[in-house]
C-alpha cells in the first residue's frame, strides 16, 4: 500500500535525505521517498500494518525534525 504525505516545515535537502534514511529503516517499510523540492513523503508498506508504520514515521520525524509536520494527502 502506498501513502503520500505533505511535509510542512522541512528546511533543507540534507534534512530530507536524513529523514528518508531513518524512515527506510522502519520494519515493514518497502520503500520511502522524501522530496525537499515537492515537500512530499511517499511510503510503501504492508497494508496490514500501515497504521502502526505511520505512527512510527511520525515519531521519527518529531525526534529528528521537531518543527516538521506531515499531513496525509
């Protein structure tokens, strides 16, 4: 299952790359892409555990980039 989110408050491309690398490490994530240019996060993950994975993604974002928020598109 693929989910797309709008990223709000991301400051730089390096921050986007660091977030992407951290999100890819979450168990159950098939792929993840964070684009600083478009301000989007796209994740592909197992449909059965998508809600738990989204919670983990939000937790990682708050830990690494406290001023960043995401909204599901």
